[in-house]
C-alpha cells in the first residue's frame, strides 16, 4: 500500500459534534449534580452557565486555531506550527499521556458499574481481565474505521442520553421546575470552580482527528461551539431535574441513579446505571479515536518514527498508532499509576492550554503578508479571561503534580530527540 495515502475525510458536522459531546459527557454527569448541589444549593444550574461562558472563551480560541489547519493533532499541531518541534513534541507527549491516563481510570470506573450487574467482575483476577477486554474492544472499534467509530458514538449517545431525558421528564412531572435561587458566597465559587469548569473539557476533541474531517476549517469551529452550547443547556436541565427529584445526597455512590429511583422506581435506577455504562464507554471511545490521531499527526510531521503513519490496508485507519495508544492505556491500567497520573492531567491541560493561547496570539500578530496584524479588543478580552482561568487552575495543583509535570517534560525531551527523524515539518496556518 502506498504509504502516502491519507485516511479518508468521512466526518461531517454531526460526527465532529459527537466527538465533542462524548468528550464532555462521561462519568462526571452521574455524580456532578449532587456534588454541585451540596455546595451551592438551588444556584447549582446557573454555575454551568457561568463557567460554560468562561470555558467558551478558550473554545473560541481553539475554534479559531482549528479554522487555520486541515491536519490531525489538535493542540500539538498548533504549537508545533507556532513554536517549532521541541515544544510541539512536549505538548503532544503530555496530551497523549493525559488521554491514556484518563482512559485507564475511566475503564476501571466502567468495570465498577458493570460489576453492579455482574458482581464477579469485581474480583482480583476478573477486574484486570475485564479492563483489558474493554480496552481491546475500544481499540478494535477505532481500528475498524472512522465511520464505524462514529456509528458507535451515535449509538452510545442515544443509549446514555435517553434514560437521562426520561429522568428529567419524570422529575419535572413530579417536582416541577424551580428557577428560584440564592447566589452562594465567593468562597463557595472557589470550591467548585474547577469541578464545573472541567465538566466541559473535551469540547475541542474533534480537532485531534481533523485530518479525517470534511472541510475541517469550517466543520470544526461549528461543531465545537454548537456542542458546548448544547452541553451547557443539557447540564443545566439535568441539574434542575436532580433538584426536582429531591436531590439525593452526594454520599450516595450513584446519586443520579438514586434520583431516578425516587421518581421512577427500581427500573429507573437500573436504567440510569446502564446509562452510566454507555456514557463511560462512548466517552472512552472518543479518546481511542483522538489519541491515535495525535500520534499519527506527530509521525506525519516527523516527530515520531515513520512507521506510525502506516494505515490499515483494509480500514485506512492509522493501525500502528492505534496499537501504540492501546498499549499505553494497558500499561497504565495494569500498573495502577492512573490515579497518580490523573492528578497531573489537569495541570498538564493548563500547560497545553497556555501554549495554545501563545500560538493563537503569535498567529494573530504575524498575520499574512501585509495584512493588519494584532489583536482586537474583543480578542484581547477573550485571551485575558482564558489565561487568567488557566493560571488559576494551575495554582490549585499540588506540588507532586508539578514535580510529575517536570519529570514528564524531561522524559519528553529525551524521547523527542530519540524519536525525531530527519525533515521535521513546521506546518503553516492558512488564513482566510
């Protein structure tokens, strides 16, 4: 097979939106309503609107960057184009590590939910076997083609959202929908800010696979912003429904299922538990699609061995990149280090976010040819808000997280020098 063949562009606005939506809706939606209500009471739904608006600032920047490129890689691509291969590799390295660690953690959570129906899965031997089986299944779906992966996301989205929508309807029918609230004090905002803010992480996931998106410079910005708006509204409605259902305590391991049990009986609790299974699975599938595409994009631009650009002759998917990502998740899952790595994921996200903002500012200042250069007051405000929140989030991290980031960056420096091959590309943005 010709190694210059590219994966086909088969993803439209609907598929790209599914990647973003499933990146945001995972396990968190089943615990977050209770945690937020415990902290802020009836004001909880409005927290999603407030922090969704703040998160939209960063999404606007990501959308602008996505409109400048046509290749896979997301943040890694933008940073490499702006600052060169050294920082580009570091961002890609951290991005892939974060995705692998996150998937290792969510697969263990997924097995815990499955153990509700099949208790034997919680055994010392059965659990790792179940985790590896799920990992192979997700890797297999990703390998079988982008169309099948999008179909899987579509089915998973329906199966996880439908029980939640039914819960909302039943809760509103029983308890009504109240918009009354009393704003919490500022200290309470601090205690839940990151919790709510990171509920929206994943809004830009589709950019990781931009090389397989139709008209990515138009499709990706639309899908990112549309998905974020939909999820803000969805989270607010779910929170109001949770309150209408009596707001079971967050001390319950599955508070949303408990809310369903209060308004729909045992069948409702079972339905919400099943919804959690499909939610975590489809969330994981999103990253099993995006993670390998970041690896593929890095190899395509010369930052990783050429072997990782190989495409499956049958499915035209980056098979070696998918295998490598699956192995990374397996190693983290079996090593038990995913909990520690999860601590650094948020800090790494802020580092990546700040690098992306730097790339955006640099591209705007450079402009094209003799065009006007610089940032308008609107974009200055957007950048300021995004930088401020990234720094605020970074300051919440522990010293251990900072030490791990430094260690990962040092390892990344060595790997970058070893893996890089001749002819490293420096992609250039495309301006309208």
